[in-house]
């Protein structure tokens, strides 16, 4: 499944506007550099998994709202996982992505 970064940017912008937040406010909450959110929302920049997670936390939602357009609030465990991922270096993030990809393919 290919990700549509134009649509991801639109979803992030829509959520930010729902909350009445400025781009600079979200950038500060998500620890992003100046104008980076603007570039993501206009699909000029492609956000990493870590950035998607940080934006989800800053915008009080789940990453799947941005990635596939769905929202799940019934289980807040994703926030705990997002916090763990936030401190991972690139090697650990790559390993986590590999594991999550494998896990999503399993029939439990």
C-alpha cells in the first residue's frame, strides 16, 4: 500500500484546524522546526514515522487518522507506544517498523 502524502498533509491540517491551533503551536508541541509543518501539510516534505507519531500526540489523535483516515480513541495504549518510540534512534525505529510490519501480517 502506497501512502498518499498529499492526503496525509490534508488530514494533519484538518485536525489542526479542528483544534483551532496555528502551525507554529503544533510545531512547538511536536518539537518540529520552523515551517516544517507547513511543508508537510502542502506535501513538500515527507514526514518520518517518528514525526507522524509526534504530530498525533500534539494533535491528540492516533497516527492512523493521518495515515489511513481512521480514528480510534477506544484504546489509548498507542500513546504509550508513541512515547517509547519518540526516544528511539534511527536503528531502533527501523527495527520497530520491521516488527510492526511483521506483526500486521500475522493472523492472531
